[in-house]
C-alpha cells in the first residue's frame, strides 16, 4: 500500500475516534461555589442559624458575585452549544451538568490550634476542622436573607420565631441596650450609670408577641417600669 493511503486511513480512524470521544464526553463542568464559614466563637446551634449569622454579618455580597459569574458561565456555554456540531447532544450534557439546587457549598469550620515540635520547640499553627457541610441554592439563601432584612438583621430567624423570648434576654443583650440608651430612662430621663433600678423593658410585652430584639427594648427606671406594668394590668382587666 501506498504510504499516502495509509496516512489517510490513520488520520480518518484517529479523527473518528477523537470525535466519538469528544461526542460522548461532556465539555461542561458546573462551577460550584464553596464558602468557608468560621464558627469558632459561635455557640453550638443548628445549620440554619449558622447560615443566618453568616448572612447577618456578610450580607449577600459573595453569593451575588458568584451568581453573576454563574450567569455569565451559562451564557458562554449556550453560545458554545450554538456553534457546536452536536447541538442537541451538547444541550443535554449542559442541562445534566447544571446543579443550581446545590450550587453553593457551605463549609462550617472551627479553627483549632495544633503544635509541631522542631528542635524541642513547640510551634503553634492553625487548622480548619470541618464541623458541618450544607449544599444549597441561591434561592434558599436569598429567601432567608430577605426574611432577615424584614427584621432588620436584629437576630436569627430561629430566635425571632422562638416562643421563648424571655430566655433570649441575655446579659449581653441587656448590657447592649443599657449602653445604647446611655443608662437613661426613656420615659422620665433618669440617669442610672451604676445600673441600680435600671430595667430593660419590652416595648411590646412578650405576652403580646413582643420580641427580644433591640428595636423592641428600652431602658426604664423602676418607677416608670412599675407604671407601665400597672397600665397593662388595668388594660387587660378592663378588657376582661
Ligand atoms: Zn423613669
């Protein structure tokens, strides 16, 4: 056989193998987003509450950035499909690869200090210890974010919807409100720098559905606080 003919055969065979392989292999790789969330200083709680804390502190910035990247990635893919010889096949592969429901991978970790020994000297170094993993969608995170926005990012949705509002009145929250109101009674202006007689009052009482969030809390002195509870008692008496 002529070398020319052999070359042609080799090229044809090789060419068809490559096109079969490239036909069956998907050229698309979904660009998942991983977000690392440090929960070292957090108390033990649910994943959803960890997500709320993340959204309260970081807003949607990183997530929005990823979504605009994902949108442009999809546009590029669609253009490629438009130019491809195997349009239908490529479109199927593209659809199979898209995984919007799990596009965002949240990795919750705690930082741990480890030591390594070099020549009898201990050197500390930090490692990330993964505690929880959660794959989710943009829509889910946006939904939570919008609900948090409605309550002005004052607390997690779990705390907001909790039926144990009184238990949420922590020492830290009391201190925060006392400082915000400058240790001064909101009704009569009495200044109580040492905290004696200082009450943290729920503007809408917990019994009436009031929440333990900064916008519903104020400093009152004993006298004003007493008058307020009298009023509420009288009101409920007159109702009954
Ligand atoms: Zn007062």
